[in-house]
């Protein structure tokens, strides 16, 4: 597996990922546009989950290209990329089973969000965050779940409204899994020095 790390650290690959993530982030905020217009100002930061996750990763990639590590953003990125990437995949699959069909946007969301989850994990050997960065990230992530499922600010899938309690329960444990994976992959001793070429 070690062969992949020089590829991931290639400047051209990093620039390509940066462009893709900037485009995905912009589209994500656009996708949330109508919901954000109806969101009280106090909750605005916590509604557009996926684009905010990819925005964290945009800054991580910028830091890599500058030959730096920004540990707190790395912790936020890996946890939220995996969590909201997998969450969106599962929600769109659930939409398929409820409606009996899925349009091309749904399939695009499955593919793009799965890729989002994978990219966050692929770069874990290059992250340099500490346990306290992860604790703060865990608080952010679980607090976001409270905002979503206590104050009902979660992403809107109207056809899934009847499953909101079950989705909230699933989301909480997905948060725990995401935090656990970040700990397992990123706080191990076998890390790679990011050498941009």
C-alpha cells in the first residue's frame, strides 16, 4: 500500500483534488441555498454539512501545497468527510428504496460523497493532529448532531421525514464511528512525511 503515498503527495494530484473539492464545495453550498434561506441565523454554520466538510479539506490541501500541516483542520476534515460522505450515500440509497427509483442527481450524490469519504481516509498518514484536536472535533461533530436532530436542522429529504428518529440514531453512531476511525488511522505511529513533488 506504501506505493500510493508518493502519488497522493504529487503536486499535480493535490492541485487536481483542490480544484475538484472547491467545485464540490461551491455546488454543495448552492444545493443548500433554499434551506439556508429558511434557517435561523444561529444555526447557519451547522446546516450545510457536506460542503463544510469539503471546505475543511480544501484548506488541508492548501496547507499541503504550502508544505504545511494545519492539524485542527485535518481532524475536522477526516471526521466530517467520512461521516457526511457515508451519511449521504446511505440516505440516497434509502431514498431509492422508499421511492423505488433514483434520479441521476441521486446517483451523482452517491458517487461524489463516497469519494469524499475515501479521500479523507487516504490522506490520514500525512495528518499531524493530536488527541486534543480530535476531542475538539468530536465535540463539534456531536454538537452538530444535536443541532440537526434536536432542533431539526438536518439536511432535508422530505420523503424520509417518517424515518427521522431512526436517521438521527444512525447519525449519532456514524459520528462515533467517524471519530473512532480518525483516531485509529491518524494517531498511529506509522506516519509518512509529506514530500511534495
